[in-house]
C-alpha cells in the first residue's frame, strides 16, 4: 500500500528544461507587462506557478505528492532565519526613523561626505563595516540605509548609491572570517577558512579597486540634482523636527557590538530596535507625540509609538518631499511582499534540486568542459543559474561544491580553486537577482528596486569575471596530484 503507484524514474533533459522554460517565460512576461512593479506581486505569482509545474514533472516521474510536499516544507524551513531577519530589519528601520537614529546618521553624514566622491566613500565605508562584522545584510540594513538617505538629500543617484553599498557589503561578506557564507564555502570545499580567505584576496581586492574607480568616475561625471541651498534646507528641517545628538547613534553602536559578539542577527537587530525605541522616548518626545497623537499617558503613548513603528513603520509630513520620503519607511509589514517572493523562489529551487533536475542539466555541461577555463565557466554558470532558479545563495554555494568537487580532484585542481570560484559565483551574484533572497532583501531594505541598482553593483560583476578569467589564463590556479577515478568518486560521496 505504501509503494508508489509508478516507479520513480530519473528525469530526462526535457524534464529539466520544462520548469526552467516556464520560469523564463513567466518572469519575462511579468516584467514586460508590469515593469518594475512586477516585484509587487506578479513575479511572486509566476514563481508559484513554476513550483506547480516542477511538482507536476516530479509526479510524472513517479514521485509521490507527499515527497513534493516534504521538499516544499524543507525549502521553507531553510529560510526561516532569513524571514526573521527581514521582519527584524523592517522593525528596525521604522523605529530608527522614529527615534532619530537614521535622521542623526544622515545629518552628520552630509557634513563630511562630498557629493563628488560620495559613491566611492559609500563603497569604502560599507566594505570596512562588512569586513568588521561579516554580514552584508546587517551592513546594508544599518549603514547602507543611512547612506542611501544621505544620498537622497545630496541629490545623487539612489541606484548608484545602492550599487556602492552592495559592492562594499559583499566585499566583506566573502572575505571576512566572521561571515557565515565564507565559513560555509571553505567547509564545503574542504579547505581551511583562512587559506580560503587568502585565495579570495586575489579576486576580491582587484574587483573592489575596479568598483572604486567606477564609482569615482560616476561621482565626477554625474552632477547632483540638488543645489547646496536645497540640501541646507533639508538639513534645517531635520534639525527642527528631531533632536540631533550623538546619543541617538547609540543603537547603532549597540548593534555593532552585538555583531562582534556573534549574537544572532535577528536578535541583535530586534534588540537594537527596542533600545532605540526606549532611548527615543527621551530624546524625541515631540516626534513620538506627533506620531501617535497627543493626549493620554506619556508612557503608554511612547509604547504605542514604538509598537506601531515596529509593525507598520514610521511616517511623517514635514512639507519637504525629500525628508518625508527618507523617513516614512519601515515596519515589519513592509517585508511581507519580499518574504512572499523568497518563499516562492526557494520552493521552486528545492523542487529542482530534490528531484534531480539540476544535476541532469549540469552533467552534460561538465562533460563538455574539456579545459580548465571551460570548467571554471561551467561552475560560474551553475552557481549563477542556481541563484536565478533556486532563489537562495546557500543553494548556489552548496550544490556547485557538491557537484564539482570530484571533478576538480580528478583534474588535479586544488580545492582552494573551487572554494574561491564558488564564493565569487554564488555569494557575490546573489544580490543581482530580484527574486533571490539576497536581491529581494537588498531591494526592500535600501528602498531601491533590484533591477535599478543591478547595473551599478560593479563588484558583483568584476569578482566572478576575474575568477573565470584566471581559469582561462592559469593565473593563481593551484595544482595538486590528480585523483584516481575511485578516489574522485569517494570525494564526491
């Protein structure tokens, strides 16, 4: 009775291509019909339809519907931590605006950052912070949000600013010993994490220099859209509405300290938001009263203000469009559309992975990769493709390491080559895909559509390009004694 009605079969090439073809058609159709607004629902619907198509392919090949459901459950479980981080980030942005943390960060930042070198400075600042704490998401959600706000008031391009934030954030994400993706990549490839980081330097540093040069050029050739008078007016309004004081930056300090202490990101973000809410009640009493309404008990009103900012974000009407747009953001509910997007993407990816559709596509590519350069290009195509179809950078890191580890050993290529290439191809390209968990997070957090900042995330192009180029030229490629076929199979298992 428990036996499947149809014997499970290995997927054919057409089985593997059908869900991918459906993805391409439905995503392209969403973008053609709705443009950037496609991320507000149409792409989510497209991904869920793709999940249904992948499930039908699995059932056709003899898999029970129970197995399909279990694959979906596993995919949702894999992004539970990301969902909590997204909710915490939404709440943090709302409360940091209410309490004056972001207004203070913006106010002081404008005093020291020159518009001409703003993009390059943004990338450097985010790079240093991300290297220090090892998290691209935390960097973007804190310093990155502030820098985008500074850019708004300076009149520089928000898309280029977001690209600079992401370039710096992902420099740290792939080279910091505190980064979980760095540690995971090294473990999957079977190399010491510090040896892995040393090899990362050969692509990461040149790629970041390329990005800095590009951002410097952008800053010089693209004038700001605001005059000094407009910026000064915006600053005056911030100073009138909020009590601008260094004390308002204490929540940021607390978050950085907790990140150093390796407190889980969602807990650290939520703790910083609550601390900001309490601190802001003393620093910004008028803002709290205006936000929640005058009258009643002050303590109760302060609690209500923080609670509402956590749930629905902060809003203000100063009469100045730039200031209102900067501060009227956040709230956990602002992340619901992003979470819907991520759930659809990772469920689709789990279907492709669990039922052998991805490996069915990759194996012919490995056979066709007759040179080291072609093999490196194949690894990149696999990792970036997984970011596209699986919607999660962890899948894009785990599967290429699992699929290609034996092939690298058989060809006498040191595992450090694979670890560097996997990080360059999987980690760094993840924020370039709107429905990937990283791309969706960055777009929602920075308030800039993923497709808008993609052309300017220079580091995310340069790093994988250099890694693949090294494969074709042989530069910084480490060799070992080729493994025998039996040993290669043992390594694969």
